[in-house]
């Protein structure tokens, strides 16, 4: 069997289940923009079908989907250069998702740590969709034959499952049809932590708003949250090793590095020896300088939701030029009568 080479294509998605956080921006969106600017074909998606694995108020889901689209565009994703979609307008995602839930094995799914974290003790009462979620995620990616997927660290296991599904499908049907996707987990902030607890991921679902920076926070709110961020009493070290065992300090330095496009070493060269009392205002100033143009542009875009809807409708048309033939070919390989 010859191994076909797949032309590079980038796909990634974010759930419209709340507002965007600094974690989404630094862990994912910033890299999405870079990959677009490298001239690669890119598809970026608001995964509304993933969001409903946990009940969403319909008005909130509609608002959050548009606001997420506005966040993408305000951060530099251009609908002229990238295909920008919401998942439910491209039905082939869900169709291939069903196929993949017949390829994935129960044992594989039971190992998913995100499911275990989200379900907690409540495993009997969460939706079946929450359990099957990674099969739909694999379909999102593979229905484009995407080869590269930029994500934060927390998605690594789901991308390994995507590779397992592609490998098993190819093997079971004796084809080399689906590519083995590469995760792209890069940068100083692939795992941005909560401002209140350096052992927890910054998340839009954390009950404490002070734990995260939202992309829609104003300058005063950002400055206040950084001022109140949990730290330790020591000064900042001059070397990276000095951050081990200091999760809160490491998190703030990582954020500074990612926002200023520097390495952690470069940042510590500049700020090593400083107390948090002087570092935090620097970080707040940098965060406001980087984020406020984005939130201003988001607000402007949100004043014309019809334009956002037009962009997403056009994105869906462009997307389906890719997804319809790939789904058709998948069905044909499997023996579905056409
Ligand atoms: P979600 O908000 O869970 O849909 O995540 C969307 C993208 O943002 C994924 O690529 C995540 O890995 C990334 N992401 C979410 N939270 C963080 C975080 N705290 N640090 C880094 N990346 C994150
Ligand atoms: N599971 C991802 C998250 O919660 C969102 C997602 C869905 C995704 N489909 C995807 C990410 C495909 C990358 C590629 O963050």
C-alpha cells in the first residue's frame, strides 16, 4: 500500500459555551492567527454541537457563538484568508462523528481525563454526548483531512484519540484515507492557570470570575484581577529553574512571556529580582495594551450581528466544498449505497 501524502491543512475549534478567556487567546487563538499568516489553508470553528454536551440556554448559545466569531476576527483571523464556521452549519461534522463513534472503542473513551474531570462523581447523570465528545472532535478534524491542529495542552489526549481513530479506520477498511494528524502545542502559555489557584487551569467554567481574564474585561477589571492574583512572598528569580515549585509565579511569568512574544528566560532577564508589587503593574499594563484593542473591536463587530451571520454562512459554503466529497468517499469506502 502506498502512503499518500496529505496536503497540509489546519483545523481547530473552540466551544461557544461562555466568553473567551486569556487561556483561549494565548493557548489557541494566537497560534491560529500565526498559522493563517504562514499562508496555510486554515479552518476555524465554533463548536456549538460540542457546547450542548452540557445544557446551554438557547439565547446564550446564540450570543456566545457570535461573540466567539467576533473574538476570532478581532484577534486577527480574517474570513478572507481562513474559513470561519460554526459546526452545526456544516452537517458533515455530525455525520462523520456518528461513523467515528462506531470506530472508537469504549475502553479508549473511558480513559479520557477531560470526561472524568467534567463528569466527576456524576457519571450516571451526564449526557451520552459528553462521553462521545472526542469522536465528534475527531470528525471535526478528519472531515477536512486536516494535518495540523493547534490547541492548548489540555487537548493532547483528544488528539491522540483522533490519531487512533484514523489509524483504526484505515486499517479496518484497508485504505490510507484519513491522515494521522499532528497536534501543534507550542508557545510559552500552552496551559494558562487560574489566577486564584496555580494548580487549576484558567477556564470559562470556573465559578470565580476573579480566576480568569475574559477577553471582554475592561482595563480596570484586568488590572484589578492581576493585582489580586495569588502569588508567593518571594521576589522573582533570574533563572527559569527558580520557578519550579512556584506555580503561581510561573503562571504570571508565562503569561508575560506569551503576551510580549518573549521566552521565559528573556522575561526573567528583565524582571528577575523584582517583587510582585512592581511586576504585577507591568503585567497589567502589558495585558491591557494587548487585549483592549481586541475587546474594542469585538464590541464593534457585535453591534452588527447580521454581518457575523453572513460571514458564518459563507464559511459554511466554503467548508462544504471540502467536507461533502470527503464524507461521500468515506461512505463509499464503508459500503453505503449511494
Ligand atoms: P475550550 O474553551 O475548552 O473550547 O478550549 C478552546 C481552546 O483553548 C483549546 O485549544 C484549549 O486547549 C485552549 N485553552 C483553553 N483553556 C486554556 C488554558 N487555560 N491555557 C491554554 N490553553 C487553553
Ligand atoms: N475539545 C476542544 C476543547 O474543548 C474543542 C474542539 C472541538 C476542538 N473540536 C475540535 C479543538 C477540533 C481542536 C480540533 O477545547
